């Protein structure tokens, strides 16, 4: 039996019209770096009009340009399927009840970010395992290593593990992570074939592997109203809500499930927090360095890309 048949895995990458300037580079990079026989590679694109909060931002492509970019990624063989998402997706009553436990009618969070694209990809995925990346993520993986295989192994051997992620940021010499959330190192060296990991009770929506049947045990989520619903009218359908990531974190904290960030230095990720013109110009060189395992010394242990150091500093490796 092939590995794809035994452990069917779908890759899903999320993008919007604000990402078109760098999307071809990061999609090709992520597919290459993962080096895994995915059953399907999906690109989920947000075709909704930009919210008022982002209407004045520069750098947004037109909807036609976003769709053309997505089609080109298919034509070039990086993507198998493009899924167009819009905020109307969240009006499906069945999905509202499944994922929110009630008539959860909100479509955007307090920042104007859509709440439903991750749910869209879960519902579109046809395999047991799903690997998600936001399109502004970068990944290093040593040749011959597979963080996805390690993640699946961990999920299968530890039933409390719901989300598995690569190491956040390049490794430090002493294993230090510069994270705001609380975590603890779980040493699995005494257990054969179980990878070590950092244990978190918070969630990040930017990258993860999950087993869909296990995720179903966490549902429904509880909408995180801001301010809390108890302080507002129960009939107010437009009550502002916090991010989907926050909702997952809150449910995770009250459940037996955890997020596991793999401790192996053989695969690590970076998040491009700023999408400036400088970032876009530097991106080809940054990707080349990441893929070769090189990084500035000041980046070690830090998950968000420190663009200035990549432009100025020699590699730590």
C-alpha cells in the first residue's frame, strides 16, 4: 500500500487578494519544502470584497488578478484544486451548528478577518489528515526528514494531541523558544519512535497538521464575543467576535486536547508578519537561505521573520 493511501494527507494553503505579490513564490516553496506525496494540494482563496478596515491598504490585487494567479499555480503543477471562499459560506445553517453550536451568523472577526476559511478547507478536505499553511509561511526541512510523518506518528501514539506543528522558528543551541504563550518540553526519548515536542494549550491558525476525525471531538466551538455576550443583547446578531484562532484556543484550554510543536531542529517555520515591498523584493533570497537551513543568528528561536536581520546579518549556520 502506498504511503498516500495509508495516510491520506491533503495540503491546504490559504490566500487572499492581499497576497498575490508573493503568492507564486511561497506556494512553490511550501510544496517543495514539505516534500510529501499529498493526496491533494488545495489553494483556498478569499474572494470576498475587502472589509472597510482594509479598504485603504495598498498592495491588494483585483479579484481577477487573484484568480489568474491561482489558475497559473494549477497550470504550473503546484496546486491541484482551487477553492473560492466568500463570507457567504458562513451562512450555511448546518455548518453554523456543526462548528459554532448555534446560529453563528458572524462572518468576520473584530479585525475584519473572515471567520470561515479554515472551516471551508476542513469541509472540502477528503482525507483523514490535513496540513494547513497560511501563504506567508516559510518552511525549512532537512533532506530525508519529514515533519509530516513525525506529526502523524505523534497523533497516532498520543490521543491527546490534536494539532501538530513544526518547530516555531530556527533552533537555538539550548532549545529556547521565544514564545508569549506558556509551554513545556515533553521528552519522548524513552519512548521508541515517538518524537519529542513542546506542549501548548493555545492554538495558532497559521500552520498545523490535524486528524479530521479527532478535530470533530473538539466541535462545536464557542463563539468568543467581544465584549462577552453576557454584557450584550442576546438578540444582537452583529455582536463582534474574536478570531477563529481565539475560539479554538479557548476550547482547547477547556478540553483534554493539546497542540504539539515538534522539537526536532530538522524542520522549522517562519511567519512573514510584514508584507512590505522590501519583503517581496528580498523573498527569493530569503527562501533560498531557508531551504538551505541558513538563518541570521538573531532569528534563532523567533517565529516571526526579522526582515532587517535577513538583509544585514550573516547566517548562524
